[in-house]
C-alpha cells in the first residue's frame, strides 16, 4: 500500500507558497486542523485565499492566521465570531465571499467530483444571484454555481491509516471529507494514525486516494464555542 | 403578547408525527422543548446530524458534537452523522419536512429577510438561503414589530432578502398568520388579550381578517 505519512505538521505544510488557494475543514471550531494552522503560523507567507465555512475566533483557528495578516480572502458562509476579521474587512485589508452554506458544500463536492457547475435554488431572487445564469427546470428557477478546487486542502480526522484512509468523529466531520476530495494536494491530520490494514474498510469515510499527506497530530485543544449544559 | 417561549410553544403545535425538522437559531431552537413526547420526530442539524438530543451534562460534553449554533449537544438513539454536502442534499432534495426559522421581515407574498442589515457588519447567511429555497413547509417565528414599533410584516421587504415566496406560516408575538398563495397575510389566531384591531394596526402588509379569529390556545 502506498505510504502517505509525513513526519509532522511542519513538514506537511512546508511547501505551501504565498497566495496559495487553500481549503480548511471545520464547522466553527469543531473539526479544524489545529496542528496545520499552528505550523502555517511559523511560515513566512501571506496572500492566502481560504475556503472555510467559518473564520475561527480572534485567538483560535483561522483567526490566528488573520491576526498575522496571512490571509487575503476568505470564502465562507458565516463569519460572525471574530472582531479582528471585522476590522480587516471594514478597512479593506481582507476580502470575503459569503456563500450559502449548502452551495459552498456542493461547490467543494463538485470540485472533487469533476463537475464544473451545477444549478441550485439557493439564492434565487437575492443578491447572491447577481451576475449568475438563471435557468428554469420544471417550472422553478435555479442559478448556476461553479465548482471550487484548491491547491491544498487541509483536513482533520479522528483516525487515519498510513494509506490516507480517514474516519471522522461526531459533527467534526462536516466539510472535512468533501474538502479532502477537492485539493490538488490534500493534507490530513489525525488524532490516531495506524498502519494500513488496521482500519475496517467498512468503516472508512474518506478513501486514501484523495489524501497525499497524513500525520498524527498532537495536543488537540478542541476549544468549545458555546458550552451548553443541561443542569441536573 | 406572547413571550419567546410561548411563540415556541405555539409553533410546536404545528409539528406532526414522523417529520424530519430543521430548527434555526433563537426562538426556533426553543421549539424542541415543547414538542409532545408522544410524537416521533427527528431534528436535523445542518452541520451533519439527524437526531439532535438535549444539551449534555457536564460529564457528557464532547467538543466533537455541536449543533449549527455551535452549542454542545447529545445524540438520541438512532442518530446518524454525515458531511456537509450530504446534509444540504437532504435539505435541497426536499427530504426535510419542516423548517422553522427566525426573520427580520416577511412580505405578504412570502419573501423573507433574515441575513443582512445594510450598514451593519455582514456575518453571512449560513444555511438559511438553502433552507428557505428548498423546504416544502416553512414556519417563521418572529416579533410582529421592531423595537421602535415598525411592522415587520410588510407589503414588500426593505432588507436584502434571503428567499422568495417561501414562507407558509408566521407565529408572532401577536398572531398566527398564513400566507396565501395569491399573496396576503390571513389572520388565523390572535394572542391572548390581543385584539384584531391591534394586529391590523401593526401589520403594514395586506391583512385578510376572517369573520371569526379565535384566541390561540397554549396548553
């Protein structure tokens, strides 16, 4: 079996250049590639475009890359939780493309699946539809959206093997499996890395064919944005 | 006038056995507390879960298990997890029966505005545009008027819209209203102690008042 293992996050992101087009998995702070973000912070690069559903918070996740002014543009569906993001956006230092969440997911999926465009009802009649082709199917209007593909997709999984096969846990799955399919180079960080053959093929979510680099991450903080408890 | 909890309580009466339901953030989330235990329904979270359970105890908190509002949650028995593309395939594909969400404005033809206020920081639409473009049944939970008394049930939305001709029913703090296919808010019920006159005066859009408008029952 082809071995996709690299030593650590630093090695995995070592060749990401300035102005690269990246995808990063995660929903809020759930299932984000913490180790790769930390390794990117050590790199002297900027001008990044990042496709990610959200933009982290001020002092965690993608927010850390924003603080270091490494990001030129975010392509996201919801970016509410970040004061530095707002400051950079209002001052014109940062561009943002806001995209309906389902459209964002499908554009990524389409990119990985070799489908250059598709029609969706989301956004018809709104400003999202401006400049886009509209077409009627069976009496209802749809608008055309194009695929998204990345130079590097950076994803986080729960378990992985040396062949790049991945298993996700809970709602930390979110955008990770589809982004894994849409990168020219896909980097996967996992909490537990095992030799190929140890994961049950029936249980694998992402086939290793999509993954070029894999390593076992460490010191996961898994910060919680809204700790909500049932009082007993 | 209804409290937020009472709006949620009234909306819960619309839920039917066997439905898959997506609840938005805010008042819609509270609806889950009032769905009768006798009904078998499944709550969808668009970040990738069918089968949202109650909030966890302190010991059960799992950072890898959150809802679309980023709150820690649990799963009920029989739950299933999936990725974001699959989640919105369910939504756009019409497999989710009922969507309950909040709104800043609704127009008499069923347009909804709930994602952007010009001049204020734009946070994004999240999954709202996909949900309103696709759901076969959309119920909106909202305040009838803004804090300064302006009606939010309008002939035409003034804010950037999220979706067109999609809202079927509104439960506000004053009334239950249906949106007619030909346009207009049909007054179905009024909140306890609220007069038809008051609802008329606080609805800017076309209001259709039948001969009899019963008071809501909040069991």
